[in-house]
């Protein structure tokens, strides 16, 4: 595993930020939202923001994927909310390319889950809009494609199909948008 994804990295955070990270690792949505909010507002320097990578990496642990047969589609389980927030946050920011081989398998597993179920999940503040999810997915892939990681994605069974479906979705969204007029 890449050293930047190790939980030991969190020791470099100031105490208050480390406490937020620990809470998020223990399943606190509130703490994860606070972390993301501070990163979005740039109230955390970018080098410090990268110290939160282990939090996002851990929330994408495939063992947190709920049993699909038991999934209640009337609400979104916390593990899914944590994961989708992490997927979106990772797609929003520049991440060192050498982390990609470790990050991609987890990112991909959760992306498959959301792709399969996002349309079935009820609209709520906990669930991203499909448009946001797919744009973020493409941004994540594009940021690493430019750094030579495309072979890893291309070798992933089903990835090219999902990329094609995502492009189709994005083009349909754009065609109905008033921005194209």
C-alpha cells in the first residue's frame, strides 16, 4: 500500500483535524462532512488536505459495501453515504498519480455499486445527483489518465463499458441543458 494511504499519516494532522479524521474513520458522517467542507473552503492547506487520503481510502473499504440482497432502497446506509462522499471528494482534487494503483480497486468497486443502484435510491441530501456522480467519476479517471494510469483502468473488467455509458449519460445531460443553446 502506498505510504500516503497509511493511517499513520493522520498523526501529522493537528489535534483538532486528527479528531475529525478519527471520527470519520469510525463512521461519523458529520465529521466526514466537516472534513470535506474545510477542504472545499480551502481552510486547510492543500498539503494538509492530502493527509486526509487515508480517511477516504478507508471509507472505500469493500468490506463496507452492504449486502445488496439486504439493501433497503428507501434510504441510503451510512456506509454508502461515506463512500459516495469519498468518491466525490477524491474526484474533485489532484491526487498524486502513484497512489492510483492502490486506490483504484476500492474506487472501482464502490463506483460499480453506485452505478447499479443510484437510480433506485430515493432523492435525498445524502445521495448525489446521478449527474454529479458521473461527472466526478469521469474527472477522477481523466485526472489519472493524463498521468499514464489508463492501462490500469482499461484492464479492469467492465470499466470501459461503464466509461462509455457515463459518456452517453453526460452527453444526454448536456444536450438537454440550456448551456448548449
